[in-house]
C-alpha cells in the first residue's frame, strides 16, 4: 500500500511537471530504530523529489560504502542551484516483498532524520526514487568530505581544533540520544565536515535495515573496528541491538582517530584478527604504542570509552568536560 501511494503521487508530480519536492506521509519519531512500524499510520510529512529534479554531477558515485553509494547531484531550485548528496542503498534482491519491507524501513528512518534540527546533524531534504527501486536519501553535500577524508588532508590540526571537533561530535550524538535515537554504526566515514569546519553526523539508524535480516551483526557493520564488542555476541541475546552505550564505544575510537591519526586496532591488519580481539575482554590500548603519546587524562578517557564493560563508559557530558580539561592541562 505504501509503495502504491508513493508511486501514484510521483505520477501526479510528473504530470504537473513540478521541480520541488512534494510531501508524502512518513512515520513519527521512533523510540527504537530497530522496531517494526506501519508507515501508513504516519503523520509526519516527508519530501519526495519528483523524477528528473536531481542531476548527477558525474557518471559514477562520489563515494562507496557498506550500505550503498553516494552521488553528488545538483538540485535546481527557484532560488538557485544547491549541491546535494544522494545516498543509494544497495539492493541485493528485487523480490517485491523484500523491496517493500526495505522501503518501509528506509522511509521510517528518513522520517526520523528529517525531523531533526541540530548544527552537528547532517540535514536531510527528502528522498528520491530516481536511483533505485528503494527510496534514496537526499542530504546536504559536504565539500570537505567525511571526517576521515578531512583528517587525511589536514593531518596536523592544532589540539584546540581537534578538541572542538570532538566536542561538537559529542554534542550531535548527545542530541540524538536525547531523542532516544541510537546511531548504531558511528564511524569516521559517516561524520562529515561542513564548510565551516563543523562535524555533522549522518546515517544514524540505517543499520536497523540490516538488523531485520537474518545475518550476523559482524557483517552488518560497515567497519567492525568501530563497533562495540557486545554487538558481536550471540544474535539471540538482547544486547546484540545497538544502544546509546555502544555508540559511546564508537565515539571513543573516533576520539582516538582524531587525536592520534590512527584508526582503531591499527596494529591488526585483518578483519578476522580484529573480530577475535573483540571477543576477548582486554584493554585494546595496551597493545598500541601510539596511546602512550597521549596525555594521561586523554588516554584514560579513551580507555574507559572503549571498555569491554559498557557500565564503565563515561557519559558524553563527562567526555566533553574531560576534553576541556585537556586544553588547560
């Protein structure tokens, strides 16, 4: 029913030759990103771009990710041309029941995203059906790229700027958690840097689309190096679902990446070795010579955030305070 309504609206838009997004019903804010929902029961409007309203800038995607590809596009508006990013989720089956279910999940997550407003959350403009049978997510284009790309070009940032970036990432993540939204797959590739140099978090909740499928969580995470160890437990355990506390673990490794210039578990070269390390309770920093170069207060903070014991991980507020202490130490 949801797909039928959407396609009927798109046909109407095409006949009217509209160039701006139209609103379709989506669902209100969810408390659990992995909970099933009925899209027809929604009341929050979600913009759907009419066919042909987005123009690809290149003949190939700008970025490739675990969930799909990102295209740089032009959106021609009455006020001018706006550069946007179109996230096209990869479709592994064309069976109608599969595409229908994944479309519901994507529209659900898009409706959550579209309701959010925070300087450290990437704005979502709506969805488009021009790229796939599934709805693709249309967001602001970040010319500075992801956090990983930005750090690759700017590898000698002063400590105050690093602390400011980490503080803003904590602000954005705290905002999500205040809305009972779990990111579920926080890495250095889904935090983006805007023109002002401010970080913006994206792609939160999309991992729930894969959680609906009967596959191990280890294959769902875009990069297992960033994922909390409790997420690799038996799938029947309740703790397999991402939580705000598992997001704290990922944030700890983002802090490590920003401050040391190294990715998580960089001393391990294979995914299998990283996964094996995840199931053995230990302090990962004890194997890392780079960690000893950090101020003790900072090393302790990362160690606690990346603890195998979720109860040890400090809050984002505590992490921010500790980072500020780093500047005056």
